[in-house]
């Protein structure tokens, strides 16, 4: 019934490309899933037997082949705390400035944003070099928890700036005019209204930063040191858990079982931290949507 | 008209259920479209005559678009959507049958959407992709493209830039491109879902004329909110209205009769502009 | 932003706050410059001693050798680049294919779980990957090729691929999700089968996002230390085959910094500068593409 010339003989579409694509996709999924399961399984197989309360509290013995990781957990915690003490104020302050106190497209804002983005691209080993030269040598901190923590702070700074910035940008658009209409100064509005409102999003960012900091190894190699004793002050050298795994794998024969156990502990902590971040983010999103 | 193999499973009688006479192209019997917890349209029985333009009119929310999309099983794409009832093409193919060849169906029953949606690739690729998929050989494709572009009046405007991205065209040109793209597959029916509502008045007029020119060549089903447009181009009209929380067909028949002397009171109110 | 009755007090308070925060922001933004400056000053002795030329022209890296000291960065650069490219070549097909599978073939619940698993896996520390690679991948390579040392370009590529796989899978999944529904609807309306829709419509539309993910993965991989230092074999050479050991720049810095002499150290700083340049260029290119696509594409 059309005016077009009759179509030439056509073949109907074949089902095989669709099946092939489905097969390839399924194989890829199984492959990626399987590899990760294999990895976790190996760690569990080698490392689970030695996991115990003693393991978590005892000192490091025989270059790490026996004993526990107690002092290392302490070191890791202290490094993390140093890191957060510097990174949170710096990151939050920078994000606040970018969001509230300067015009969006201005040159200074773009320079700062560019600088933070470039900072995010620096590899971790280079941070380690920088930390070694700046914190350990120039500032005279030597191999210390403080040096390692400050280096890590520089590393996670971009994460905190970015997530805090997006938390601030996600605030309802009428919040700021409302504060201004009440005659509040920008400082008061920011401190009393904006920050509390953006708090959940900021916490999500901090949690992500913590996860990143805990997995870091290269940045700590030349800054926080190798000592396996429990640090007694921030200027003591202390070995983080990630560095311990590296040392056992690289330098210690028969260190694999202990490295696996340490890796399991580290993975468990990071998984919990990341899961907390995801859950927090989702509940925050749900709360925001229910208000709008 | 080409005769693809249409002896599909689900064939009941040569022309579907009783009441579907030889001049109809689409026979719809007791069709309902349900989404997860609401019914968009209920119990539509309608014959769509071959080669003529049937307009579906009615206020928003009466299920016209859901009904339209069920005609080429686009409703399959929506999770949780259920279609009950039956639709037959006049050669007996049951559209609603679970085993129907949906891809071939959609070639035979084409659709043009409210917002023009050309693929953001070259104009040529917009045609090559569906033509190749449905078996046209590379040799025949350039002629086919020229043929349909002439049919929609775009050939002179784009013949020298077929390699350019389709999104560089104006809104009206893009919509005509989408129409050409659907026509290229040699369909028997083309569905139009408010095709002019996203266009400016001039482009709208061009598209409307184009749809009108398809009369006699293939069957057109057009959903439109513009009663004036429906009066201008439709041969048949079907009026939808909300009844018991779902859309329903309240009036249908030849366009002159429906628009001038509708039998159903709700339809009469709507068509006179008093409500809806 | 106009405030009707700002007293001069609150205005000065705001100025002080703005000043303090501005200072913090400048420190944050300027940190990268501080890092660069320290790298350059650390590298300066080598530049001063005119070794920079040798850095690029010497064929081998043996700075500690007394007999024949050579300072060529090219073998390590080759190692870094090759292992990164291999990692992407391995991770991209697998990540993309699984993203396609989850977007178009798997039920929505499976897609959610896949995404959650990938999000968790992104947090796995590099050192754990490297450790597992040493325990499992290297011996597996030795089993298949008994003459090879196991620690090799291939081992590094596999471990790195595993590391960046979640990143590529997630960005591909997001890119496919972002394909406008209108296009998929148009494809369906034209009777395009699922495979054609994916290959001709969805993948081309998602190409930008997928490439962005690949670049991110590249940048991550080339800066990786822990995943490669344990499995690459640590011989600075241009590999002739996949089974040859290599030593990327990152491994060199990590392994030698501890015992390097002063002049050697300066060269390591040069190597670090080369690395930073690479990464910065890649990230710069990424954000350039992003800002170009944000401003370039308008509506249809």
C-alpha cells in the first residue's frame, strides 16, 4: 500500500549477535567476580587461622613472622589522627572559601580548584618523596608518626575538598538567601546554618578520606618509618599496617601467612569504613529527598 | 506491499476476532494497559482503518500514549507494565501474542515520538543502522535514503551534508528526519505521538502537511492535543476520557461525525472546549 | 548577594573570615606548587651537574655502578608505560563487557549488587593486590612458562588490571546509564535488536564517559607503586617479551631511595618529576575534555 518501490528480499535480523554479547558479558562478569573472590579466599585461607585477639594486641616478633600487630594498629591509628587533624580543617576551609566567599568563575577560584585537582593527580610515591624532603628533613621531624600523618593529609586533601564542596553545593538553594534576609553575616550563616546542614555530606567525604589514608603505603615508606615498637609519642617512628604487609611480602621469607592475616585486618577495617560511607551517603540522600 | 512471512504463532482467524472487517489494518479488542499499581487505559475496542488517518484525542492522562505504545509493544520496555486484550494486524498477525516477533513488528508498525530523537550520529548513519538491521543490503541503502528524504521534503536541504551530525539540524528538520527514518523501513502503520508539540508553529505546519500526505499510502494513528489539527487531517477520530480512574474510549467513528455531533456527553464537552 | 542591613561589624567579621579561609584555600591550592618546588630542588644537583641529558639518552639505569654508571630513564619509562597500557588493555574489555551485561542483560537487582561490589573493591589497598600477585600470579606464570622468573611485565599488567578494573567497570556503567532514554526508545521503535542497540547506539553515546574512565585508570595505574614493585621483577630494562622483568619508575623510586647516594637521589627526583608530568598531563587532558563537553554539547 505504499508508494515506494517494493523492498528487495531481506533477511530478518539474526539472534546470534545478541546471544554472543550476552555470553561475553556474562563471562566478563564471572571473571571479574571470580578473581576477586579468589583473592579474598586466598587471604582468608592463609590468614584467618592466625587471627585472634592475641594477634591484634601482641607485639611484632621475629621480623613479623610471629607475634601480632598490636603496635602497628596503634601506629596506624595515630598516623590517621594526625592526618585528619590537618586535613579536615584545611579541606573544609578551602571548600567553604570556594563555595561561599569567592565568585564561582573568578581567576583565584579557578586557580585554587586547578591546584587541588593537580594535587589529586600526584602519585603516592611522589607524596612520599615530598614528605621525606619537607616534613622529615626540612621541618626536622625525621621518621615519625607526625611526618607520615602530615604527608597523608596532603594526599587526602583533594578528596575532602571535593566532597565538602559537593555537599555544600547540594544544599537547598533558598538556604543562603534566607539567612541573608535574617540579617546574618556570612560567617554566622556559614557556621550556624550551612555547615550543620552539609554535615552529613562532609562526614561521608571524611569517611572516604579515611579509607584512602588507611590503604596508603608508598607515602609512608620514607616518612613514618619502619619501627615495629609501639610509638610513645608523635615524634616516634611507627610502622603502619599497610607498610607491614609490604615489608613482609618484600623482605621477609615465609612472611606470607602473617601478611595475609594483616591484610585481612586491613581489608576488614577498610570495608567497614567504605560501607559506612556508602550507607551514610544513601541515608543522607534519602533524608534530603524526603524534605524537598 | 511487501509480504514478509506473517504466519506467526497465535493466529486465530484470517482477520483476527470477529467484527474486524477487511478494510481495517489494526483490530484492537478489549485492550488494557496496566502499570504496577494503576491502570492507564481500560477496555479499548477499536478498528483502525487501513490507509487512513485516525486521530486519538482527549485530555492529558487518559492513557492515549500508553495505548499508542501498546500498538507496537513499546510497552514491553517499561518494567512492571502489563498489557491485556489483543491487537491484530489485518493479515492475522497477533501483535499481543507472547511469541510474536517484536522486532519485525516494530518495523511494520513504526513510531515517531513527541520530541525528535535522531541518533547523535551522521544523518546517513541514522538510516543505515535500522536499514542494515532489517536486512537491506549496503548496495540499496543510498537509494533508499534519498527516496525517503525526498518523501519528507528534506532531500534538498540535507543531500550535501549526509555526513553531518543529525543533531545539527533544526527541530523541525529533525522531526522530519525521524519520520523519514521510520518510513525507510517500509512500514504498514506509522504511529505519531503528538509529533508537533515540541516544534515551533512553522515547523509544526510542515510536519502536519507531511503527515497528511501519507494518507492513502499507509495507516496513520496520531495522538494529538490540538483539536484543530485533528479536524484538519483526521479521517477517523477516537476520543478518550477518564472513567473510573482509568482512561477509556468513549467515542469513535468518522472524523466529521465525531467532531460535529458526538454521541457521548463527555466527548461532546471536551470537543466543544468546555472541559479538558 | 545583597543583604539589606549588614552592620559594619558583621561586614568586618566576614572580611576576616574570608581572609582566613582564603589563606587556607591558597595553601591547599598552592600545595602542589610546593611539592613541585621541592622535587625540582631535589633534582637540582643532577640538573646542575649536566646529567639531565644523560637522563634521556643513556640506555641503561645503573647509577650506583662504579664501573659504568648510566643514568637513562628510558628503560623505566618504558616499563611504566608498557605495564600501564597492558593493564588497560586487560581491564577495559572485561570492565566494559561486564558493565554492558549489567546494564542491558542482567536484572536490576544484579546491577545494584555489581555496583556495590565494585565500589567496595575500589577501596582495596594496592599493597594487598601486590601481595596477592606475588603469592598467586607470579607462581602461576612460572607454571605456564617454567623458564621465566615469573615476576614480569605480564604479572604487573595483570595485577594493575585487577586494581583498575572496578574503576573502569563503574565509570562504564555510569556512562551507559547516562545514555538518554530517548535514544534507546528511538532504537526500540525502529525494531533494533538489543545487540545492535548496544553496539550502534549505546556504546557510541557512552564513548565519552568510558574514555574518561580509561584515562582515570591510566593515571591511577601509571602512578601505582605497591601493586607493581612486588611483582614486576625490578630489572630496569626495556622488555622484549611479556615475560621479561621490568621496573617502572615508581618502583625505582621506592626501592632505591632508601640507600641512594646524594647524586643518585637527585636523579630519582628527576624521575619523580617525569612521573608527575605524565600524571598531570593526563589529568589535565581529562578535565579539559570534561569542560569542553560540558560547554560544547547543547540540546538537540
